[in-house]
C-alpha cells in the first residue's frame, strides 16, 4: 500500500514533466508518420483544397463549377428521386426546388445573358395553329 502512495505522490509531483513527455512523444510519432506518408498527405491536402474550391455537392458553388456531364448525371438522379417520392409532399417540394436550380444553371450555360425565345410560327389559320384546324 505504501508503494502505491509513493507512486501516486511521485506522479503528482512530476505531473508537468509527464504531460510534456506525452505531448513530445505524440508529436514525434506524428512527424515520423507524416514523413513516411508525405505523398499521401499531399494527395489528401490537394483533394481537400479541391473540395473546398468546388463546394459541397448541390451547393451554388458546386453547381457553378460542375461540368455539363456532372450536371446531367446528378440532375437525372434528382429527377428519379422526385418521380418516386410518392405522397411525401415535403420531399417532393425540396426535390423540385433542386431540379429548378439545376435547370437554371443549365439554362444559364446554354443561353448566357440572352433570353430564350421560341420562334414565332404563323400558319394560314392563325398563330401556333396546325394546318388541320
């Protein structure tokens, strides 16, 4: 029992040195592991920087920086989820708003600053009427 008390007293009197030693050993281990895996850490850092640069998926930043192919693929996923949302009105509303954001970005890329206008077609029986009517 007395040995235990002596040990506890020794720990209490050397608490600062033990904490510093623990931090130092941990720091050394991190440095050694970092040096051994330098290329992997550089790849991870680059991936994190790219993720920050592009933004989270479906964010405004992501929509602006995504390629046309990525936009088409992700929009299709959202469209399928919207079509299968069934009676869940809240989910359908959120998905529909997301689809509109995708459409807005796709339209902006296709038209730029121009306003899209459909061609005017005049038939013999009036505007936008087929010849059969």
